[in-house]
C-alpha cells in the first residue's frame, strides 16, 4: 500500500473560498480523492482535499516556518526568502 501524505479528513466547519484551478490540477485532485477514498474507506469530494493539502504544504515549508518564527520572536513583519520576489497586491 502506498504511503500518501494525507490521511482521513476531519469534518471541520469550512470558510468559503472560490478558486480557479488548471484542468490538469483538477484531474489530479479528483484522482487523489479517489485513491484516498479507497485507502481510508471515507467518501471524499475533491474540494475537501484542498485545505488539508495546503495545510500540509505550509507545515512542511521550512522557509515559511522560519519566517513565522522570526516574526513571532521579533514582532516584525516577515521578510521574503532570498531568491523569491514579493508580488504587489
């Protein structure tokens, strides 16, 4: 059995967010939901995977963790990591 990065998805009250995904990302998300459903025996809709995937991604991003830790320690806004350009909103 393959070791997936996600396990069972908790039933949390969601915050509504509308996003657009490239078709290939949506197809992969649907396929991932199918595999995870078979692995866990839990019926999953692909859109329910987005939040846990983002949370997993952010929790394993060392640069992000370092910036958050630095912000907490200094009380300052985080700096962009070297080599990454900030985008204006």
